[in-house]
């Protein structure tokens, strides 16, 4: 058993879908890059593929998942993270990509071909709740940024999902690692706090299912949450595990403030002078990129 565990790997596939607007493109890509870097630092057993920009196509995603299917063993773990926009027509969910979109059923079929017995799909897009039924399967945990396909506004859940894996305080049980459940709890609380701080009605309510059937839930209980609690997303570097790093905490706080500023600008866009909006947005995006660069160092 020890030899089998030593060979086990985790395969991560991260996709930043079509943004539609330059600021969304930048933010989706930035979130994907953050996750890419974070997962690559998780150890030699991490296999990471990230698709963004012109590479975020249905064909490229199919090829990437086919490669994972050819390589992954049953004892390995598999994680798929979708960032961007989604849509739901009342029957079918679609993930917006460059070129043809991909349905929830398409994604499920490709994941089904991957032998890894433990799987996690994190769909952070708008309308992602509409994909849960198609994706759920025993042994696969599914997280959606919205409780249904009818919550169609752009989400902020992806931002806080990425932040959870950068913030050691997400490790609430002090195990030296961050589980899928800990990351979900962190991102959910941060998302709710964002809407409270903006004094806006929340337009997204994250849910999960990790028993493979039935309606998704917002909290663990009645069997829900066991797989996500045992699913380790990231092993923390002992040198970075302490939450008493004031410099990093300050950067994370500044980053969150800038992201909220950008969202507030988008909310006020219709009432602003276009030139003023563009200037303020550009300045905020540049500052955000600088802060992220400092975090990455």
C-alpha cells in the first residue's frame, strides 16, 4: 500500500474561458495563472495543465483531458477547474470557450474516461449550478459557484477560490494542507462578505455535491462533505504555513480591495463618463497586476 501511495499523483486541469471584455479576460487569465503556480508548488506528484487565451478551446480541452485519461491511474486524484462565463437555457449548461462552447454533458463524458477514482470538478462560472446534475457521479465532488442555472451574473467565487490556496488561514484544522472543503468554506464566506461590503444583493450562492446524486448542498452534513474533506488540494510549505506573515496578509488585503474596486467600477459603468471609466479601470488593473506580482515573488 505504501508503494501504491508513493506513486499516486494529482492531475490538475485549469481552464480560463472566454471573457468577452478585456477586464474579464485579464481577471480570468490571472486567476488561472495563480492556480497554475499554486498547484505546481504542491510537489513533484502534481501534473498541471492550464488553458487560457487562444488555447482555451473545446478541441484543446478535449485533447488535454484525453491525455490525462491516458496517463492517470485509479489511485491518482484528478481536479478540473473552470473559470469564466457559463450559460443555461433551462435544460443544458454550456461553458463559454473560444469557438464552440462545451456542455456539462460533454465535460462529464470526458471526465468519466479518466480512471482516477477520486475526482473534483470546480465550476466557478455563472450559471454553473445548471451543470451539477450532469457532472455528479460517485467518487466525484462537484462544486458550483451558483446554486442553479438561473444565477447568470458574472461571479466572484473564482477569485476567492484562488485566494483560499494562497492564504494559510484557510487551513482551519491546522493539518498543514488545504482540503477541497476548507477551500470551499473559505471562498463561500469571502464571497458573501464581498456582497455585504458592496451593499448589493448576492447573485451567487455556491453549492457542492460529493455523494454523486441528488440536489447539491451549501453545507456539509448527512453524508455530504466527506469526500471533499478528505480531498487534499494543496500541501502547505512549512516555511509559508504560518498565518503570522504581516507582509503577505497586507498584500492579500490590498489585492481584495482592488478587486472590489474593479467590481464597483463595473457596477457603476453605465453612469460614468466612458473615458473616466476606462482610466480608472486601467489604473486599478495595473495596480492589481503589481500586487499579484509581489505575491508571486
